[in-house]
C-alpha cells in the first residue's frame, strides 16, 4: 500500500501547479492588456474631454433688411352740416351727391323742401339773409369765395351790390337752380358805392324809379365748409325729414396722411420723395406704395408721449383709393429696393465683450482677437479686420 506521506506529497504538487498557472495567467494579462484596443476607446476618450464648437471668419453676402418704422394713418376730420341751423325743419326732396364722392365749394349737396343747398368755403356760417345794400364780414367772405370760384370780379368791399348779386345769380344758374327772388326797392346799390353817395341819393329831391331788387342770399341755402373740397361721408336720403339732431350731411375734411417718426440711425432710408411701402400693423389689407412728402427738423422726445423717441417726423400722403381707417397703426418700410452687401462675418455667438472691447477667441491657441462690429445681419456680425479672414474661432466650449 501507498504510504500516507506520498499521498500528501502528490496533492501538494497539484496545488502548487494550479497556483503557479494562475499567477502566470494574471501576469500575462497585465502584459497583454495595453496591447488590446477596444472599439469604444474613442468614445471613452471623447467623454473625458471638453467639446469645442468653432466657426471660420469668412466673407459672406447678405441682403440688407429695409428700415421699418411705426406710423399712424389720419383721414382728416368729420364735420356735421345742419340745414339752416340745428333747429331748422325740412324734408330732403333730392340728393345730388353720394357717400364716398368728393364735393367742391359752390356745389349743391341736396335740395331741401324744393330749394338748393350749397356748400361754400367760408370762415363761418352765414348768420343772416343778405339783401341789397347790406355790408359786413359775411358779405366780404362771400365775395372772396365767389371771386375764387371765378364768378365775381368786383371790389372786395364787403358791400352787397349788383356785381355781388350777379355772381350769386350765376352760381344758382350754373347748378340749374332757381335764384331766390326779393321784393322791389326804389334803388339798386352798386358794389363799391360809398356811404356818402348813398346818403346823397337818399336826400335828393329827385324821385327815383322803382327797380327790381337784387338777388338776395338766403342763409339757410349756404352751408359753410372750411376747405375748397371735402369727402362725403353720409347724406340724408330723399324723403328724410330734418330735425334739430339730424344733420343733412357729414363731410370729411383734410388730406389722408400717414405720419411717423424716424430714428436718427434710419433717417438715410427715408429721404424726401423717397419711395416707401405701407402695411397695416395687424397684417390686414394689401401693401401700399407712396412717397415721402416732407421730413421735419430733428425733434426730441415728446413730453406728452413717453413712448416717443428722438428723431424726424415724416409725412406721407395716402394713395388714392386706399382703404385706411382713421388712426390705423401702420408699418412704414423705407430704403427703396433691397440691397446686398459682402463682408467678413462671424457668428454673433462667437463674440465676447471684455475690458478691452469686443473680441473673439482663436481656436488654435485660445488667442484673444480684437474686432470691430459694423452691423449685425441674420445672426452674423460684419467686421472690418481683413487679416482675420479664414481664422477659426471658438463659438462655445464645454
């Protein structure tokens, strides 16, 4: 039989052999491990570094945006016209104009109770009927307007004589209307006659022949308007009856204009006679085209309007046929046709500000590169430093 000692010696040998093999395997692993490259090594390495986004300073071409400012439309002022005063009564027997049309001074707007009603450019409403020999400010105002209309060529003396009456009669005849008729008087008064001549004639013992009186002016048939023409907003329909609260017509006076304030930085895009585009701020309606009529002197901030800015006020006539409501907010786009500009450009996200001014960081060696920004367009800063063309700069670093 095998001795016990020999058995123990055999087992120990196996144990030593196994341990030796393990040690050899571990040593081999340490030696070989650096030589083995995993497919994920690059990703692992990237996860341990900070990412850097870069861009190249290069020449680019941009379409310059046209300067845009805010404005407001004004379509003038509306005035109500009452026949013969707000307490007069009457019925409209004919309407000779319509809403949306233009009516001129010296025209008949309607007939009330069979009689014509004229609109006349006068500084005030006629406050009385004017008959032969009357004088005053009302007669003088009437003479001036009749002269402007080419109907009166006499002296502007404020005396209602034969020449003024003849001009009034012509006004009625031109509108195919029958002039009013006055009672006969003993003498006709000539325009320009002095008071002394009239007095001498009245004191003369010689009898004077009875002559027809001059055509009078019936105040109710003349409605004063502040301008030579107006836009008809509304007029009562035929058969409507007037009362103390119902006007015969509503007229709009004043030219339709757009006003806007231009900041100093954009004034070159809004010269006198410069073409502009006009759009409603709410996006409704079609674009309009007009030209700038006037540009004011420089104005400071309006103390009554805290939202106003210093700048220049421009005035733009609204094109004929444009449908803009009064006080409508609009956008005014100037500068004519779109222009293009080429320049070295860098993304604005690469720009930094420091004590020394504006700069970018070079991607190669983190060098600080000073720049001057001329303007910003579409997310790019246009710069003038031509020596930086082709330079790669840092946008962001992790």
